[in-house]
């Protein structure tokens, strides 16, 4: 009887431990269950092999320019080709090849690793903690707008979630400012997104994300230095846009929280009327 109780208790503890690990993975890495065939690598293990690993950034060039891991090769996952990776090493190479993107909710690193696996590449891993986590832990192995990052610069250059949230406006507040006549509104979505869900507000300009970034880099007057409202499709592109706005000295700007997708969920039509 006592032996059975001990065995039962051991089983319960074991199951609880497994459940706890699963829940922890679910909270920290919500996409891992969708890509269970891939081998993740944590920050500590990546740091240990960093100097001999091939690092691949699966994001677009605009995001890469803001912040990337030192020495990383940049191939946007949607455009990444087999020959791109073959230019780095052979498929059966012993050198580890690591793919990363923005963080735990970014699927680009998983998709890039999946493509590499389908092409027959061996010794590949996914660093799903992402570039921001890496920069916080190893700033000396990160690059910010073309310059080496340091622990001191992390505090001043990396925009915190709190600072980003301060620039996000829920639809009612965004619409109120748009109707005040004091702000110029920018739709930074691509043509397909604009066509699928048109938004028509006063003093609104359509300017795709990449175009706006290019104009900000050039110091163009096409983007005012203050009093602007910006929205994208799901509220993620503006996170990167904030860095370019700050670099260009733009002040008094706000973003639509959750983008057009949240706008539609909240029940607003093209002109901001429920």
C-alpha cells in the first residue's frame, strides 16, 4: 500500500513537472508547438557557439538596419532561396546555421528554418528568443543602425514596450485626433492591404512603410516633423517605424493600436464611424 502511494505521488510529481515545462514553453514560445520538428537553441548555448556559427536574419532589410545580430546574413524568409544558403555553406556542413527574427511571436525564424530543412540542410537551429532578447543579453554582439551596441546604449536606444505603448492610441482617440484637423494621417500599408480594407480619413496620405522609411532617411519634407498619425495593418510595422521617426527628429506622432485589423474588430467603417 505504502509503495503504491509513493509510486502514485512520484507519478503525480512527474506529470506536474512535465505540465509545468509545457506551460512555460507555451507562455514563452507560443509558436513552438506549430514547429515541433525544429530544434530551438537558447541564448546561453548560442553565445557559446556564436563565433563559429552562421547566423541568418529572416526579417526585411528595414528591420535589419535598425537592429541585428553582429555578423548576421540577411535573407527575408519570403524571398530566401536555396542558393542563398548554399552561398554560406554546403547542406551537410558541420558549421551550425542559426535562424532568428524579432522574438517569441515572430514566425519568420521558424519558417526560414523549415525551408532550410526541406532543402536538406543539416545542423540548423532556430533562435526564437529573437534579436531584442539577444541585444539585451549580449549587446556587444548586436548592431544598431550600423554601429556597435553597448550595454549603456541599450537603455537609451532600444525603445521599451512602455514607450511604444505611450504612442499607441485606441481607435476612438485616434479618430478624435484625426478629426481635429491638426494632424496629417498616414496609411503605411501596401496596396493589397489598402484595397482589401479601405480607410478614408481627412488629411490622409497613402505612403507604404518602405517609402516612408526611405523619405525619413533622406530628410524629405513629404513627412512632417510633427503632428502625424500613422496606421498599419496589425500594429507591428509601426514598432520599427518609431525608430526611423526618432532618428529623423519627428515629434508628436501617434500610432493606431492594433492597426486596421483591430479597427475593424472594434466595428468602425472606412470613415471611422460605428
